[in-house]
């Protein structure tokens, strides 16, 4: 999606030296104003309709977004709107009426020339339910702002596909970070409302760095609350990942320009992909090789989204419904396959060793088996992703979704004799479809199968549409990698006993106690405050196994409003490891040959 520049000069057209006559804009013109010095909680938005556009009766509803692509959540941006007004060509107010949470009725659409409203930022505005992910929201602070199109702009119904231009009014001295490029008058030109939603903007006290990957320009903009993170060194840490991604994409990125937008402060909220950019809300800490690796892992996932859903997506994504959230059965492709690729391209690019990759597989199996409903299929998760039910299972799209994509890759390599894996099929699909041609939501499994092998349809039926246990041991054995659900080591290690913890509001409480922790006097319902003197960090319970059996582990608890410390005498139990992936030292030549192919960018 490239900016659309509209310029013409009458003198040039006629070959004369006379000054150009400005053309009246044919785009919807939005102006978003922000002044944190006078109002730090809200933006002022104005929409001016082109003179050539007269709204019809069926365009009399001004629509705010109920959701947005890639969020998989209810947003209901109308909750944040106040002082909604409409005006005629002379600036006289016209009657308006709120119909639903996200819709305002224009009483005289044919006379409406301008719409104005105030819309609160989402970060610090409390709502009773369906809180908006911070990276998908809007924020306005003294030295910076984060803008997402759906959190600021609405549109007259029927004009979602109309071209628009956007101007920002903000404090002097602020830098603007976005993949968009402004014209000489400061306007960003966008193809339609979807393009605006797809183009986040970070403003304020930013640092900036850039690089080139082949013919593509890559920019990185960074806000760091106390300047611990700077754009140039962060991009340096990301360079190897970007090069690995370029290789994974076949040597050429499917975009001409891409922007990373980073917000580092006191909270972690994750990241959000867009077609030509991605944005990140992460905790600020000094940039070290260790802390940078976590940032790179997240960026690898978001960056791969330029493959899917940008170049591979169904009509549900192509023609997004901002009014009524609609789930896609192929969320496994958009998120699960992307998560697989983000780790696989680092493995194949030599950024991480095989043992570290196998450890990542362990973590994903553990999440799937211990924290989710294993009977909940990936297809069902995608279709229900906007519901509260689906949201409870949503995190597994990055775990079982990635595991399933990994198995699909192995199966394709096996069926092709090592000549064609999932990466190669994705590249073929990207060429077949691309940004402006969606695949069929209903027939994609069949279409994918026709492109590959008949056996793949059964794979989709069992492990994507169905929820059969994933054949991890069978498939990874083909690579000479052993998977064991449980391993008894025979080694004795320390234990606190059986413990269950659950959050309640901002605190954590015991829901189950047995063994040494119960013998020390801890009861169900006690609030856990600290482990070994470290407050609000309860990972020490898991690390107790590294201590000696019989040693003491102090726990600080609150019971009946009184804080107290109990000393748990650690017991002894056999060490049991679960979900273990290891390289088979007796792998056959055929297994090692397939593993060698699996480890390469074909």
C-alpha cells in the first residue's frame, strides 16, 4: 500500500509559466489534533467531505470500529467518543443522534460537510469490559503519542473504500514515525479506511535508524521513556534476523518499505502486525544481547506477517467488517504459521542452535497440554476468536498453531522427498494470490491440497479442523529427533509439594496446597506476597528444585490482613521432565538426510 499523491499544475499541463491552480481534494480529509499540554486524555478529530461528495440517505450513519483486523477482540470505539457534531457548508450545526455504541445518525446527510468529535485515548481511559490491547490502542502523553487508525477515525457507511488524506497537528519538535510518507503540505494519502487502520503512527521524542534489505527500505522508530533504548543499536541487534528473513523469503522481501515502531516504558503489552509496519509496547530495560534477543524474537514474528496475511489471506480479511467482528477459520495460517516461521527462519539462518529451537518446542507443548482445552481445534479457535470463549483459548494459536505448522512442514518435506517444505508452498501461494487477491475462506484446505499432495487434506482434517493429539513423536522421528512426553530421570530433587496459584484482581492466592508447603502452615486462600524475600516474583517456587532437599524456602503470605513469613522445609521427589525433545544419537542415514534438508532454506 503506497501513498497516493495527487498533484497537477495547470501551467505544466498547458506548457505555460502561469501559476498552478489548486484542485479541490476528492478525498475524505481527516485532521487529528493533539495537545497534551491542554488535554492529555483525548484527541480532536475533524472530517471534511469533498465538495463533490454529497452523502445519501444510506450513508447517514457515521460508523466507528467495533474491532480491527489482527486484534481478534471487541474494541467498540464508540465508547470513547464524546461531543459528536455535524455541520453544513456555512458552519451551522446539524442534528445528530447516537443509535448504537458505535453509530451516530446524521439527520441531514445531504447537507453535512463536516463532522467533529472528541475521542479519548484508550490507554488511560477506564472501561468496564473488553479492555483494548495497548499496542492496538491510542495513547497521548507529554512527550509522545501512539495512534492507530481504528481508535481515532470513523467513516460514513458506504465510504469505507473511499480514498482519504490525513493531517496531524501535534507539538512542535515531535518526530513522526510511520511507514507512510507525507506530501509537501503534510498530508498522508491513503487508499481507504482499511489502509488507515493498517498504518499505525508513533510520534514524539523518538530516535530513528534505517537499513536496506535488497531493494526494500527498512526504518525503525523508537520511543524510550528514559532513553535506555536507542534506535541505532536496536536495529543492529535485529540485522541478522532481518537478513535471515530475507533469505527465508527467497532473497527478496515482498514489500518496498517497512517500519518498526517501538514504545519502551514501564509496561509490556506485546506487538501488533500490519502489512507494511509493526508496533511494539515493551518494558524498558538496558539493551543487552540477552534483552535484545527477546525483542528480536517478537519482531521476527511480526515481520513475517508481510507473507501472511498481507500476501496470503481470505476474503474475510480482504473485506474486513469493522461493524460486526467475523472470525476466520484460517487463523492457524495467519498466526500459527507465522509463529513457526519466526523461529524456523532464525534456526535456518544460524541465529539459534538446534538445542535452543528444541527447547522452544518444549515450551509450546507444555503450554498446549497444561493451559488450554486440548479438544478445542484450531479452526474452531479461529472462528470464535472474537468471542469470550475463543479469547480464553486464544494464546494457543501461537503454541499449538506453531507446532501444527511445524508438523505440516515435516510432512511436506517427507512427501516431496526433501524438495519442498511449508516455506516453499507459502512462497508459491504468495505469488498466486498477493496483497489484492484473497483465497476462498471455504475452499482453502482443498486448494492447498491440490497445490501439494492428497495426504495433506487428511492432515488438515485431523489436526486443524479436528483436535486429534499432534503426532509429535512420529513426525520428529523422521528427522532423527526423539520426543518423549515424560522422562523419569531417577534423580532426587527438592520440592515444595503440590501448589496451585490463581490471580484475583492484582494479587495472587493459593488454590491448592499439599506436602511440605501445607506442613509449613500455608492454607488455601492465603495471599502469596514474596518468595525468599523477593516480592511479586513467584518464579522462585519453580526454581525450588535447584535447592537441596531439606533446606528451607521462606514464603511471605497474607492471611486475614496480616503479613507473615512461613519457612517451607523442602521435601524430596524424583525429577520428572516432560515434553522433551532431543537429538537421537542413533538416527539413521535417511533421518539425518531429511534433518539436513529441514535445517536449510531450500
